[in-house]
């Protein structure tokens, strides 16, 4: 399978059409962005690391019964996925308070959230991805009630599967963001699951092993992603 047309350049991935209208190629670039694209840097090996990391996680999720867009790895930095009609919504689950919830609610980073917190955000960089609720989604027609339910159920299932997977590797899954899309009548998990879109802390030291290292200029960003991959048994090549 080969790239046919360039479809879209995002902040970290480029999307191409293929000779099969039902399939796309996602190219994981080395570009790393934060603060809605205000801070951008190229980090060596990040594209390859995230491509292989994402493939590993998507396959684990499929095996656990979560329907995803993932088809196969095509090259070091590319994967083939099903062509989805993406919903403009980000689904976030939080097991531990960090990031925007701390600012919004004045809670301390590191507070355990039990039961976990689920939040919807609108995927819109110029508006800085505002938090929304089911009433906004219904009123503006961004998704149906059935689609919201499917996304929420799948996101909690992903949390259960990945919390255990990471804990076995000595890592706390603090929070993460998922995106979903329509595929015929189904709602499938799309986009990616990598340390770019979640928070991962070492279970013993609470060291940050995710994109917060980039956001906070801590250095060792890709090295941390590689450490997580190594602990999970992801083969990066
Ligand atoms: P961003 O849009 O946040 O800048 P990326 O650089 O990761 O993010 O761009 C990838 C784009 O591809 C995103 O807009 C995402 O919604 C979209 N996408 C991911 N998976 C699929 C898919 N299976 N079908 C169609 N679009 C997808
Ligand atoms: N997240 C993401 N993309 C976004 C917004 C958030 O991948 O556009 C991830 C982020 O990495 C974290 C989780 O979603 O793992 C919750 O993010 P939060 O709301 O705390 O926002 P942040 O302060 O990280 O921007």
C-alpha cells in the first residue's frame, strides 16, 4: 500500500489517502507540539517510537474487545488505518489529578480520583479545546446520544485495560485523551494512544514519563517514551 494524496497535516501526524478509499496512512512525524501548537520542536526518533508504541497499544485494545481503526504498521513511521469520519470531540479519563483539572478546580497534582473522572472537550485549537458536556454535544449536533454512550463506554474500557497493562510495567496511567470516528454504523477508536496524549508516572518515584517533560522543558522526552516502550515490551526497531 502506498500514499496517494496528501489529505491533512496535523501538529504531529500527516494523513494520506491510499489506493483503497477505505484506508488511510498515518505518518507519525518527529514534530512535537504543546499549548495548542504554540510550542513546537522536532525530536529525533519520536515519530518511529510513537508509531510502534501506538501499534502495540491498539493491538492490545483490539485483543481486549475495543474496536479501533488500526490495521497494520507500514513502515517505521507509518501505519495503515481505517478511514473514519472523525467526531470533533476529545474524551479524557483521569485516574489522578494533573494538568487542566488542577488549574480549573484548584486541586493539587497527584490527588487520586476514585472513581475516575470523565470529561469531553471540543477539538478546536483556536478556542483552546474548551471543556463541553453532553448538552453542548446534543445542541450543536456534534454526536448522537448513542455515539456519546459508545465513546464513554469505550473510554472507560480502555482505562481498565491500560491501567492494568501500565501498572504491570511499574507505571501509573494518570490520564489520557482519546478520539473516535464514525465507520458505517460503528464508532471506532481513532487517532493514537502514545505518551503524547496521556500522562504516565513511574509507580515508585512518580517521575514523569510523558509529554509533560516537553511541556515543562524537563528534557529526555523521547528517552522517557522509549523507557515506557521498553518496560511494556514494545519493539521499536
Ligand atoms: P492534530 O489534529 O491534533 O493536530 P495530529 O497531528 O495527530 O493531530 O493529526 C492527525 C489527524 O488525523 C487528527 O486530526 C485526527 O483527528 C485525524 N485522524 C486520526 N485517525 C484518523 C482516521 N482513522 N480517519 C480519519 N482521520 C483520522
Ligand atoms: N490531551 C491531549 N491533547 C489535547 C488535550 C489533552 O492529548 O489536545 C491529553 C493530555 O496529554 C493529558 C490529558 O489529555 O494526558 C488531559 O489533558 P488536560 O485536560 O490536563 O490538558 P493539558 O493541561 O495537558 O493541556
